[in-house]
């Protein structure tokens, strides 16, 4: 007799092998995904801060910089000025820049 197909033992062996491969690789894949999300968040934050600094440099004639100043701009304003492509943060997010002796330190307040 000519039998075609796989036996139950062969199919079970293949399924178990695939399950072991998945169980071994799953934590590594999760770590890679979390790391890439953290890198994306960091890159987005850096882009927003660069956009805010660019905004203040473009509009510095509107502000009187004394020895020390604190300025705020909304992220929506940066999008409106075409300094950012989209608002990945909530609409009330603001970039706060402390200007001190021509040094700008900016943070995002959510």
C-alpha cells in the first residue's frame, strides 16, 4: 500500500518544534519592540525640542531676552508653523524653554 501524508507523530513534532522556537524567541522580540518604542519616543522628543528652538530663533525679535527668560509654545503652534509634521502629543502639550545667556534648555510639559 502507498500511504501519502504525515503521521500524527510527525505533525506533533513539527508543532512542538515551532512552539519551542516561539517560546525562546518571544522575550527577545518583546525586548526589541520595547527598545524601538523607547528610541522612537526619544527621537520624537528631540525633534519637538529642535522645532521649539527653531521657532524661538525665527521669532526672537518678538521676545525681549533679558538675562533670563522662560518661554512657552504649544506643539500645535509648531505644527501650524510647519516645524513639525504632526502633533504626536496631546493638544495641551507645551514646550517650555528657559533662555539663560543665550543657552536654551527646553522640556516638554504634558
